């Protein structure tokens, strides 16, 4: 079973940047499309970005387009999310997870990691 460990979160001022990283272990995930998700207090979990196993980016949520960049390194089994021009509304716990297909934003069945907290506040 794949284990996912997210890191890189923290407290940042509006307009600042953070780079999140997700490390997968347990098996090679180079063929899996991967997504970054976030869940803010009192809100449902939402997908913000998806990247195919090939490295082609297939989805960004409208709310993060032009500010967030998803990337992956299959040799290292990692998926990153570069977040720029952060806004208070980006505050959430961020998770990575495999999705059902390269053009899907639906997570596959399986355990989620602990996530990493991102707080954008002055």
C-alpha cells in the first residue's frame, strides 16, 4: 500500500510563497495520476491540481490558476506544489493523493496522509 507524506506547509503572509512536497513510499507511482487537494475548516475537500504520470499537468482549479504549479519527479517518487501569491483563502490542510485518471479530480479509494497545514495571514 502506498504511503503518502506531505510536508512544506507553514504560516506565510499574503502574497508570499510556499512549496509543498509529497513523498510516496510502498510502491512506484510513476503510472498514477496524482492530485493535490485541500480542505479548509468547515468546507469539503477540493482538488486544486492534477498531474498525469507522464508529467503533463491536466487540471488547476480556477481559484489557483496562474498562482500554483504542480510538478513531479518519478525517479524520487515525489509530487510538489509551488504556491505563489498566496491569499488568506488558500488557508487549508493540503493533501496529495492519486486520482482516478489523468483527467479526473476524483481521488481513488485509499488512505490519506496527514496533510500539511498552510496558513496565510498577516
